C-alpha cells in the first residue's frame, strides 16, 4: 500500500512537471518582470471603488467601515494565498478556469472561464465610459470620442506586447499608490499640527465621537460588505499573469505576500486618516471622500488631483480587462470550450482575435451606455460583482481539493502553501456567502442576483450544445 502511494505520488509529480513544461510553451512571451508583477499586484487592489465608492460606504457604516475593510482584507489575503498555492503547483495563464477544469470538472472550467471573461468585458465597458466622463472635467469633448480614443490606445498597447502592457500598468499603479501615500502623509501632518477649519479640529476622536464607532449598528457595517468587496475585485489579476511572468516561482509569492501590508496601508490606513481629518457625518454618498478631505484642508486643486487619479484608475482597470479577456478566451479555445480562432497569437505572443473581439464588445457597450444610460445598464454593472466573486469561489474550492489530493500523495506539494488551509479557505467561502446574502437583502444590489441564474442557464445550454457537437473532445470528459 505504501509503495502504491509512493508510485502514485511520483506519477503526480511527473504529471505536475509535465504540465508546467506544457504551460511554459503556450506561445506566450514571458515578458513581465518582478517590478511589473509587483505593481500589478498592488494596483489590482486599488480601483475606483476606493476613490469613489467609499463615500457611499462611509454614509452607511460610518467609521466602522474601517473594520469592514480590515476583515474583508483578511479574507482577500486568504484567497490570494490559496491562489498562490495553486500557482506554485502549476503556473498557467488563464489559471482560474484551468484549475476549475482540473479540480472540479469540465463544466466548472467552462463556467469560470466565460464568467471571468464577462466580468472583465462589463468592467471594461464601465471603466472606459467613466474615463470618458472624467475627461469632461478638463475638456469639452463628447464622451463617445474619448471612450473610442482610450479603447483604441489600450487595444493597441495590448496587441503590441505583454511587456508594454506591464509597463503601462506599472505607471498607472504608481499614480494610484503615490496619490494614496500623499493623502496619508498630508492627513498625518494635519493631525500632528492640530489643523482647524471652521472651528472643527482634526482629531482621531472623530472615529468614535459622532455616534460611536458603529453609528448605524452592526447591520450598517454588514450592508457595506458588497461595496467593500467590489473595491477589491481584480486583486486576483496577478494569477492571470502567471504564464507570462519571467520567473513565476520567485516573483508571484513575493507579490502575493504584499497583500496584507498594502491593504493595511492603502485601505485601512487611508480611511483612518481621512475619517480623522473629516468627521464621517460630513461625507456625502456621491462625493469622493478624497475630494471631501482635500476641500476640508482648503486645497482648491484637490478635485483636479482626484479626478486625474480616478481617470488613471479607470484606465488601469480597462487595460487589465483588455489583457485578461484575450487570455481567458484563448484558454477556453485551447481546451475546446470556445471557438478555435481565439487561439491565434500575434508575432509578439499576444492573443489577437480574443483581444480584438473583447475590445469590440467594449465599444458596443459604450455605445449602449450612451444610448440607454438608465437603470438597466446599472443592473448589468452590478452583475459584475457576482461574476468577479465567482472566480474567488473557484480559487478557494480548487485549493481545498488540491490540498486533499496533495496530502494523499496524488499530486506534488506546492512550494507555497496557504497558511491554515483548508480552514482559512472554508472561512473565506463562508464570508463570500454572507456577502451574497447581504446583496440579496439590499434592494439596490438584489437585481444582480436575478441575473446570475439567467447567465448560468445560457452557459449550461451552450455547454451541452458544444459537448453534443464534440463528443470526442477530452475537454468535456471528467478527469
């Protein structure tokens, strides 16, 4: 029995090595270095959700939003360590659907790949539309013109080379990081000097003096969880870059291990400082807390600075969407779960047809948003939150199943094990489940849950049709 287990483990190690060799020759260029991967990991956690969405969350939860971000940040760390364990077992581009296919089944891989693709298409549409709106702050130009220009530029960047994508994302992330650190330092200086404006002195006592730390009770804090989790969407993007990292075994663990401190600094730290300078009761849902803080400090250029930063954040998200959608479509096509023409690469090793198709859909979405800017489109945007969290769910489920198989000697052990797993992964799954329940309670977010069964039905029918037409395709066989 022991001999059989050893043989089985050896076979698993050989299979893992072979799989790694295969993924290293997918046709992609390993053009992303440590500097770029680190910034992609940092920038992925800093989006417009922090710069704009935090205002609405502060109005709902008050200072207790800090706790919501801290707890959610811990869950995100568990998710990223689970992803890291899978990546060190087998780094592969399009990793989420690939792992779902291996550890759950072909249908799970199919659903995960297409759902994550949809998430980034919808996100890209909303972000490029938002970027066009931000441009009107400085220029009197039609929004569709700006949206078209931005989409074409980002499309070209993603087709030229992965290195150029990484470089652009590096500088986008640098702007966001610099803005937040600058805000924290300015707030720290104001707190130290005891700056006073309109008779209201900046003080950490603002965190509990205006109705307490939980001014709307625990329920108010829980109702902000969907906003908080939305702000973290895209943090998993570093997993998509695995197949194009120059040294994934070294670079990816370092990038993932930065999650705790970057959440502590950029979310928890920034909110503590802002809510100490500006009482939470003075924030308005539709106004960025960063803009409000600048105005409180008497800095007239604050609105222009924040507008530039959120423009950068929107373009960064759209750039990431353009990058990831092409990879996800190609991974699906390589596994027989999508049209074969999506496998075509440019000479520089970037997905030509997949990126082009996704960019075209983003432009169509921008036009739709221009024609019908009402609630119907906002409901589709809300669905992006559910589709994004699906990737997290599959990461956690796959990590649990991988760990069980690895501990039985069926697969090689990862060199980057998730601490406390599988218990931490189960906790993260339960937390995501609670967020979904909170979305069902919130009338503004509830509609996104209604869209999920419809999308699942579309995918289910599509899967059965593809399977019936390709009965010999191994991609539809249970592993």
